[in-house]
């Protein structure tokens, strides 16, 4: 009975022309649609928040990966510079054949100019070393070959 009185008051106050049974169904449908719309909006908000969190983590991972790769690139570039410097230094040196021919020319010119007993008393590798024909690393001096 109380609900009927309230419905009558609602009908009188708002001036609804439709019967209460139809109004009740209409308001229930309206409320259900509004609740469904609200639920969908909440689900979408939650989905978007999760997506944002995932993207922020991904962004941080990529930033750290970029920093690692930049450090690695710097090391590779430094090594490349060192190799280029070594190559330039190596290019400055005469080629092995040219170097050997130059050593032979010096040796032949020395023996053709002078034939001193000091040369015969030393081994040939010592002579080349003292004439700076060979590097110390290229031809190591051996005491066993000297007389």
C-alpha cells in the first residue's frame, strides 16, 4: 500500500501520464542500461590503466637497453679507433718485401765498401741490428750464434 501511495504521489507530482506498471519497467531498464554503461566504463578505465603501466615498464626497459647499447657502441668505437691507429702506423712501415730488399741493399753496400774483421767476428744478425736494419722484435739477438 505504501508503494501505491508513493507511485500516486510520483504520478501526481511529476505529471506522468503513463500507468505506473509501464513507468516501473521503463525506469528499471533505464537504471540497468546506466549501470551497464558505468560497468563498461570502469572496465575500460582499468584496462587503460593496465596498458599505461605496461607501457611505462616497457619504456623503462627500452631506456636501459639503449643505455647499454650506447655504452657498448662507445667501446666498439674506441676499439675501432685503436685499430685504425694501428693500421695507420702499420701503413707507415714499409711492406715486408720492401723492408727485406732494403736490408739486403744495406748489407750488400756494407760488404762492398768495407771488409773489416769486426764484421766477420760478429754474426750477421748482430750486424743488422747495429745497423738498425732490423727491429729488436723482428730479429731477436742470440748469443749462441756469436763466436
